[in-house]
């Protein structure tokens, strides 16, 4: 005869095992998704940008941000987006809640302080920064792959600064 204590123990053990497998799966997926780009830290990206004149793409995200995970799963892995980012940008990821130190324009601050200094109030937020450390554009929210691809190309287009991204996107969606 199996005692109630043994059943309770077996249920708890099964629950703990399931929880550990779920956590391991989420962490494993997150690590794999972070490999979608050759992520750099902010200081490395600025140094590289000064040499090759590529812009910096900063992905401000948070552990708890479900929309950020959707970008990582549905948008970043797209081959064309991978190519554009590799060719035109130095990608950086910043955790909105992190107290990890970063250096931007020679000033040391936490990732959290950096996000605040950039007026980031929601995740995901994309910041596009030129090699001199000037923020060119600030895009908040989820972008489907076709829209994100257009955004990446718009920053480098002759039309950037001349027309709005919405007009650019509309013109290029129709063609």
C-alpha cells in the first residue's frame, strides 16, 4: 500500500522536474536566440563603428518582455534581416532592468541608466545610433519581419530624415 506521504512526494518531485525542464528549455531557447546576431557590448560597438562607419542598432529589452521574445523568435532569425544587420549595423542588446555597467560616449553607467538616458519607457525599443554616438532614430514596439527589414534599410536610405518611416514603408510596401 502506497502512503499519502509517498504520493505527495512523487507529485512534488514530478512538479519540480517539470519546472526544471521548462526553465532549462526557456534558458536554452533564449541563449540560442541571442545567437541570431553577433551581439556586441556598447563600447565595442562604438569602437567598431568609428572604424567601419556602420551604425549601431541597440535592442532594449527585458527578461519579462514577451514581445521582445517574439522579435527574437519571429524576426531576428529571418535570413534577410540577418544579412542587413551583418552588413550595416553593430547590434547591441541592453536589458532595461540590468545594473550591468556599460560605457557610452565615454561615460560609464548601468544598462538601466543608459535606457533611461535614451528615454526608453517601453520594450522592445530599438535605438539607431551613428558612429559619433548620436541617436538617429528611436522605434518602440514589435515590428513584423517585413516592417523591421524596411526600418533597417530606411535608416541608411537617402530618404532618411526627408520623409517619415511610415511614408517610406508605405511606398516600399506598394512596390
